[in-house]
């Protein structure tokens, strides 16, 4: 594809996508816009459904940058439509997870939840395959989305899954990123549980956060300074939630100074929030001092930073912390002010509580999984597991649906010659391999539109819609020759594999209508005739015998 004078290959688009995902940070929307402008013409030129979906998804994110919610909604809708033509797998899961995050950022929580469920199911399905960058990135964006939905426990689970996948891949930068995310998600959940009075569980999670931060530091990787500062802040938060206040205060003060000297708006707010949490606990432990007042000022600054950065969830967290801390300091009027602001913003953003969201996510995931299992069972009920062909039940269902009085129809019954000797003289595993290969040859050399089924044992059925007897004989002779001419040497069989085939045809002009069972019985009789005539041949009514071929 050639936008202007710059040619973009598939690998160029892949590289551009990873860059765009890396600069999706709310801190620097200009970096996202610059990278998006560089690649948007190439995306527009692609006809691949995957890139069409990404084009619209990135347009939706661009709409958020420009506060154009109509463009965001249109982009999400168009991306979802394009994904309908994409195969299930990690790439589709990643796109869905990214769209879920876009919707959560736009405060479209119902839509975000549905997209997150779909993405989560794809990451856990057999189509996810082996560890890949797309798969761990899908878990990363799912974790961020669930955090935005206040589903912190589920967000932690997704972060851990992403870390396990990243650890199996060679890219150290991705391993570092997922460890930092795990540390952050555990620290934030630890703080939430501490606020709810679950102190022991909070300490356990804080310990995991500290361990993840230490593991990230041990990697041979030099992260971006802002990412390193964020890890320092997260590690201090983990120490705080673990109750190690004296060990946390020094590193947190230093990280706070660096962030305020060089960090962006959101990171400054995050550092203010964590230092406020730490100082608040020190104030409680020391029963007084100036820590409480400083913590309140920091929370006010953090709320402003998060509001400016568009992080409504953490903005609400600051309001709640301000209400609780000022109430504890004996300032009820100020506490009411903050709590009322929290209630108003929470009511606007969340029509339902966290518990209901979590229940909805789990129930919908289970429902989708049940649907997937039902489809799987239905497929297994109609599919032969050895050959992958439709089984006898599937064939009979198809035969019952056929109209034999409208146009010609032929059936062919195919039987492997001397198959019992294969099992007796070699092994059943050799017999299974012969069945698989014959099934493949029948499917490969059939006419377009013909259907092949495994009827029973070493017997197959071929349905030839609209085929006259002459056409069916020609098609079956091609199948017989394909099997006889195949290379069976690697199986070390006592003799080459051949098949005998019986054919029967129903014609609409016949005086008496023929049912499918009668037609099958006729083909089966001609198969018996082919066997008696020397095997490795095709037989049909009224044809003359011919050795080693049609009869």
C-alpha cells in the first residue's frame, strides 16, 4: 500500500501499531496524534479486515483526544463491524480489549463491559494459541479497562495472566511493563481493601506488589524515566500498604520530587495521591503532627491533576479520601463538601455498584463460555474426531434434507479394500493413519460442492448434489485413482491402499420417487459388486465391468 510517496508493508503497519499502543498514555496525547497522522493514510488504504478494524479503533481514540465523542462512538461501531470478518484469536482479542478501554475512558461502561467480556473469552479460548505479544497486550488492556470499571480484583487477574505470557516471550521491555502493571494493580487493590478494613489481605497484596517491583528492577532493561518513576511510586505504595512506613517515606519523597520536576500531569497526581496515603498513615501512627494537613493538601492537588488528565476514577478516589480524612480530622463541613462531590460524580459515572459490575462480568463470561461449549458439543456430535469429516449422524441429517424429486443426485459409498489386514498386520495406529489419509484424499479430490462423510468403520459416503450417473462415475474414478496413486510407503503396509466404490443416482424423471435410504442401499449393493469384481474399482447400474477402474 502506498500513501503518498511512503510505502507501508504489513510489517511496517505492525510496527506502527505497537508504537501507537505504546504512546496511548494520557500524559502525552500529542505523541499519539503525531504517530497516528503518520500512519492513518496507510491504514485507510488497507482492505484487510484486521487493519480496517484498527483504523476505526484508532480513530475512536483520536476522537477522545479531541473530545469528539461522536467520532469516538462512530469509530467504535465501525471497528466492531470490521471485527466480524476477523478470525477469532489474539489479534482480535487485543482489538476488542483496546476498544473496551476506549469505551471505558469515554464513560460508556455498559459497552466497555460487553467488549471486555468478549476479549476475555478470546484470550482464554483454544484460538488464543501459544504466548504472543498480541495476547499479553490483550490482557494488559483488559486489566486497564477493568480498573477503569472499578473491578480491581479482575484487573489484577488479567495483569497476572499478561505477566505469565510476557515472561514466556523474549522481549524484556514487555516483561518489564507487565511486572510494573502487576505491581501497580496489586498496590491499588491493597489500598482499596485496607480502606474496607481487610487489613491482612491488603498486606498480602502489598507484598506481591513489592515483589513484582523488585523483579522488574532485576531485569536487564532501562525503562523510560517516567515509567521508572512510576515504578518507584508504586513500590513505595506497596511498602505503605504493607505497613513499612519508615522504609517507604524516604524513597517516596525522592520519587515525588523527581516527578514534580520532570513528570506529566497525571504522574504528578499519582505521586501526590500515594504520598498523601503514606502521610495519612503516618499521621494515624504518630497521633498528630503536620502529616495530616500535608496529606489533605496533596489530595486536593491530586484531584485537580486527575481531573485535568481525564482520569475520573482516580479523581473520585481522591474525593473519597478527602472526605474520610477531613472527617477524621474533625472538620465535618469540609468532609461533607468532599463526600457530596464524590457522591455526585459517582452517581453520574456509575449507575450500578462495583459488586453488580463484577457479577455481570462473571455471569456473562460464564454464559459465553457455556455457549462456546454447547457449540463445541454440537460440533462433536456431528463430527468424526479421527478424520474431521461429518459422522453418520451428520450424514443422515443431510440426507433427510435433500429433495430427490427436483434435480439429479448421486450417492457414492466408498470402502477401503482389505482394511482389516492393515490393523491385523501392522497396528491400529497405522489403521487410524490410513483412515485419516483416505479421508483427506476424498475431500481433496472431490468436486466443489460435494460432501464427504465417514459413515462407519472404513466406509465413507460421498454426496454429489446435481450429479448425473455419468458425472458421478467420472468423479468417483478420480477419487479411486487418487487413493491408488498415493504414496503409502512410509507406513510400511503389506500392500498399497485402494478403495472400492458403489454409485447410485436418483433422477427426477423416474416413474417412482426414490427415498435416500433406497438410494443408499443401491449404492451399497454396487459397492459389494465392486468388491466381488476384484476391488479397486467403481461400480454403478448398467455399467460394464472393467478391471482396476470403473464398472
